[in-house]
């Protein structure tokens, strides 16, 4: 049977869990072990997954949440934004988890107590949906201090999970985008719940995992230096050739399809270890092979066509990301692209633009916030989106 586009196993898209999460096994194993340990009442550090766009942070988080729920863990996952309030969906989902277990006779009393604390929080902080059909608790959740009240909620939910012999997993994606007014109180509450012992040596079964761009740790330090110090950090970088080959071949082999060595070599060289490109170019190579009537083998001509199509698609992504960037910031990006990586210091970039590092510091900060640049050691920057540098160099400039 010939290859069909309908059977294409690759799934290009930011935040999508790929069919083979290759190369991230050590990080995932650490997260799984941490979750098992907190379920036993053993304290575990919160985790930070750090990396550029398309490195698989969101995919690892999503897979962890799926596995946690499959094992009965109460998992709540939210995404931070600069303009929204991530605390509301977090609390709403905690309430949903509690309501889902309110008929469990083993923990009914604890569920009611936790819902009452959430209700008190909702009334005091204007999130009234948390207080529907529930009498608010007296003395917990409604002090008016956001950090204190969040701590009350987390402790109540953690106690309930402990009684149910399970754990609570809290994941926050795009943590660098969370406003400081939310981040500070949330981290203070998480620190408090981490210190809470139900009995000597037995901690609340709560694990927090956050993910963000490489500058996230600096953002976290600014919001809560003590919480940032407690984080166990995993830096997700480019994949080696072995994991790239695995991520390409495993999904194909599950459908009875293989790549020729030449095709794999072409794809691996073009992918350059970038996880997003694995899916994008694998997807395009499969479709190119299908269009050529291939049956069970993807050959080098299809791989080369897939690379070309993948690069065109990537160029569209870069153009879309740059469309919202003001001219002055685009000039800064162009200046960075014109320099060799070792020379990309703020002073040298500013010199190319006819100014000082202080005068152009605002542009550097905004581009880091946009996820287009990242700090690369003291006073240096690097591109945070693989392939963007080449795109900037090749495109016509005004």
C-alpha cells in the first residue's frame, strides 16, 4: 500500500506532544520520580523547565499531566499571560478536582473543608464562581492578603489529596509572562505549603512544575528570590543526532515505513537538533514521499523536498512573529544577526545602531520578552528561535 497523507504520523506545532518524545527521557524520569515521592509525603523541590521556543517544554508538561491523571494524581495545568490572571483558572480547576471527588466517603469532610476555603477566597478576592452553593470558611482563605489566602487554599487541597492517598500536580507554562503581582503571592503560598508538615517528616503531596523561556529564572528571582533558589532546573537544549533519528524513525516504523540512510542524513542535517523541525520536516518529507507514490520507503528525494517545504513553512512562522515587532526592535534584531555569535554583546550591537548599550537596552529587553532573543552570558544575547538568524540575514531589508 502506498503512503498516504492521511497516515502522516508527524505533528508540527508548538506545544503539541510528538508521537516520540525522544531526547527528553532524563528530564521526564526526574519529574515522574518527584511525583511519586511527593505522593508518599516526601518533600521535592519545585521544577523549572527552561528552553527556547520549540524545545519541547510544553510537550513535556502536557505529557506529565496526562500520565499523572492516568495514575490518579490531581493535575492542574495553566498557562500564564501578560494580560490575564493565571490564578483564576488555577483555582477554578482546583475546585473542579474537589467537586469531582465530593462523593468519596473517605475524604468527604476534607473536600467540604477545602471547598469552604476556596469559597472564602472567592468572596474576598472577587472570584465569586468559587463560592457557588458553598458556605465560606471562617478564618481561612478570606484574610484579604493574596499570598496568605492562596496558602490556605493550597494547604486545604493538599490535605485533601493526602487523605485520598494521591498528590496534587500544579503546572504553569510560560511562567516568564506571569505578572509580578500574581507571581510573588503564588510563590509565597507555594513556599508555605512546601514547609507545611501534616505530621513530623510527612509533607503535603504537592509538586509544582513551571516552564518558560531561558530568562525565566531571572524573572523568578525578581519576583521571589527565595523561591527561585529552591527550584531544580532542567535546561532543554538542542537534541543530539541519535534522538533526532529516533524521533523520526519510531513513528514511521510503527506504520511499516522506513527512511533510507541518505534520507535520514538529509533530514538530520537540516533539522540541526531543533525538536520543532523534527516534526515539521518529518511531516513534509512524509507528504512528499506520498505524493511520489512511495510505498514503504522514504527516499532522499522526498527528504530533500520535505526540507525545502519545511523551510518555507518556517519562514512563514518567522514572518508572523516579526510582523508585530516595531521597526526599532527589528533594527536591533538585524544588528544582532549581522554579528558573529561571539561578538553579540550589547555594546557592539548598540555601536552598529549608532548608540550606547544603555540607549538600546529597552529594545534588548523587549525582544527577550517576545522570545526572539535570550541572554547568553553577561552582556551578550543569542537568538531564541532556531533558524531566525538565517532568515534575517537572507530577507531583503528596507
